[in-house]
C-alpha cells in the first residue's frame, strides 16, 4: 500500500515537511541536522513504523538520489573558494591523498579481520573501505554551521569532504566491478582514470557554458536573478547526468568540478545563486537522508553485529586520528585542532546512496545465478549495507551530536569579535579586524545594510543587536570583544549592558554619537569612543604628526601596530635588550602595559618582561604578525 501512486505524493510531501522541521529543530538546538534526518528515517521507515519501505519509490529511488547528490555536491563545491585553501594547503592536499589512502587501506584491513565469514573477501573489504573514505559536505557543513572553527580547520574539512566524495564514489564503482560477477572488469587504474577524466572534462565544459550564459541573463533585468538561479541549477543537473551517461559515477566528479569552477569566478547574481542553492540543497538533503535511512532493514544492522561495531571503532578511534595526524605533520594545526579534525569524520550521503545501489545490484545478480553463489552474493550485500550504514549512523550521531561539546572542551572555537551595526563604521572596523585575523560577526537588521555587508564578504547575523537571543546566536557566549557601533546611543548603551551582564564579555566598546552620553557609557565601565572626539583627534594628528597619522591610517597595507599578551615561556624573564634580536626584522616593541603599570609606557632596554604583560609591536605588516606569534607562543 505504501508504494501505491495515490500515497506517493503525500509521502514525498510528508518527508520534505519532516525534513524542514528537523532542520528547524537542529538549528534551535545547535546540533547538525543529519542527526534528526536519520532518526526520522528510522522511525517512519522499515526499522520503525514501516510507512516507507523498499517498494515505496520503486526503481526511481536511485535516480532521485543521484540528482540530489548532484545538487548537494555542486553546492558544496560552489562554496569552496581557492583563497580559503591557502589557509592550510599542505594539510588539505595530504588529507585527500595520503589520508584517503590510509582510510581506504585501513578500513579494508579492519573489515577483513573483523568478520570471520568466508563471504568477506579482500575485494569486498576494499569495496567497503572505498565507500567509507568519503566524509562529504552533507555531514561536514552542518557540523561547521554550529561549530565555528578557525578558517584553516574549516577549509581542510570542507575540501576533504568534497574531494573525497568524488574519489570515493569513483573508486567504489571500480572496485565493485571486481566483486559483482555480472560486470566484466577492466583495468582498475584505467577505469578510475576514465571516470575521473570524464567528470573533470564534462564539469569544466558545463561550467564554461553556464558562465558564458550568465553574462547575458541581465538582458531582461526583472527576470535576471531568477533566470541565473535556474540556469546554475540546470547546469549542476546536466553536468551530473551528462557525465554519468558517458561513464558510471563520473557525474559526482562533474558536479563537483562545475561547482568549484563557477564558485571561483566572478559572475552576476552570486548572492542570489548561493541563497537559492542553499535552500534547494537543504530540501533534497533532508529528503534523501530520510528516504535512505527508511530503506534500511534492522536485520541488516543486526547481522553485522559485533564485527560491525569493531569496524566502527577502528574507523573512528584509530584510522581517522592516524590519517589526520600524518596529514597535518609540520603544518600550522595545533594539537587540539588535530584532535578535533580526528573526531570529525562522519560519513554521509555518498556511501549511503552508493552502498544501497550496490546491494540492490548484488541481490539482482544473485537471483540470476542461483545456487551457492547466490547465497554468497546475498550475504555480501547484507554485510556491505549493514557495515556502511552502521558506520554512517554511529559517526553521524556521536560525532555530529558531540562536535560542539568536543570543540569547546578542546578550545578550538576562536574567540569572536561582534560588531553591532553594519553601517559604514561597522564595516570599516570589520575590514581592519578581519585583515589582522580576527573572527568577526556583524549584527544588523536593516536589509540594505545586511546586503552590503554580505557582498563585502562579512559574516552577518540578521536581527536586533539588543535582543539577547540574537547576541547569543552571533556567538556572544564565546566573544572576547563586543563593539556597539550603531547610530543610536540608546541601542549602543543596551548592547553594552547585555554584553557585560548577560555574557560577561571581556571587552565592550561603544560608539557615542552624542558627546553628552559618554559619561553614561563610562559609568558602566564601557570603553567609549565619541564620534566628535574621534574626529577631533584625527584632525589634530593630521596637523601635528601627519607622517604617523598617514601611516596609521594605512595599517594593513605595509605597516601594522598590534598589542599582544606575553605568553611564550622563552620570553618571560628576558629583558627588551635580549628579546629584540629574537623578534623578526622590522618589528619593534613600542609599548608595554600590564598589572604593574597604570598606563602603557615605552620600555627601556633593561625592562624585563613578565607573564601577562601586554606589549605593543610596531613595524612592517608581516613582521608584526610573526612577532605576535612569537610573543604569544602560538
């Protein structure tokens, strides 16, 4: 009955509705949405109420999943900017090469020795290993949405997910040809190169055509944003379908290539396209995860039993940390960041969808062959499906659900600077802070200001900065600085009060538009900048000290001035005379402040640095940045 056409439409609508509710609940609880997708699928599917069964969608499910994967992979690749990859290029390259190889071989060995069944050959073991190489944007992106780690960590995880989705799918198809007796296998390397090359070529061609067409959609301005969104969506689907027609599973590589190529070139209506594809991706992601989880029979998980659990433990607790620590040797990652990346390796849509497809094909081959070989193929299908889904469930639930908690314990979430007010002052301040590596979030409720800030590339939380929930959503619980920079002194005063009393922010700075209000701010212990006084100081500097004023105004281009706390044990107890040669060339200690100083002072050569002293470094831009790392011990 569940598979009848009269019930199919309400079932599809119901799955999408449950998926949206799961997304809303996940956002509210600040946990990855995949957890709720899997739980919903289990409840309404064969393991639970049986509303969705293997016959619900007939033979159309694989095609639906394929097109959904095209959209998901394209969207993830579209957001992967080449400039972000520079944050950790070495580690990222190793993760998708050396790390992927370790995951493949390590998982295959774990599967082979965990199962005592003769059905588990080395070929099947490597098939499971190939599938479980993939982490993927479908599970990584929801985690990073609720765990705002440093750019280098996010870039490495996102790139690993997208690239490994492609390679895992292709390798798995190639290995499957050696497992399935109904398929004639050609050379493994040749088959892999054919699929990857096809995907790259088709993806680049489609990206080029879409880019060319995007230049002309604005001929009809009223419809241009809509047409650009639909054009890009069609391009993602065409790239996938076209490459898959030429070579099986080459479509994943084509979708990823097209997305990455388009995402890294300037074209009209980028913001509209990003927002549209993000919404579409959430819909198809929720549908596919719920639908696939609903297909799983509880018996398949039970059949793998203890052996399956051993594979899960090997993958999560041994193989993943091993490949991460090897891939990040000599890079800028701290030990805690390496531990966090080791913990975040959930498997997602690619292994789920491809494993389901392989299991169906093995069962079909068994029906044709019959006899002992049929029994062997059926056993292999169940072991393949049960092991892959057990790893997906375990890693998604535990790693996804505990990711934020682990990140907080490991202290890998960087302290934020929150700027309330996205006007000219707020954006100018954000530009200077982000240039020196701060993690900045702007809070703004005016739609035009939000659009300008986002177009400039800033993270924006939409809402009223005087609302406690909005401040919390922007990360006030983990903020080191809150700047109230709106044009309304009453709003700035309230923001300052909330930041100090509700969130215990270390440093609160407010803009006083009316000089008469400065005293009210300072009574709260808030550092206050009067617009009138700031202008007077700037004019005075231009009159009395124009050279330094000009140099200070151009901070970030060639020179810089930064204040940093002395935390490096190698510097504590040393005099300025001794520390000077240790600093980079063209970097000087200009001022020292701390508990022993009421005011900042220019240190003498004999001044001895103590732990907790704040030193102001002055010099060339890169020299100051290197000096900050030395002084802080980072």
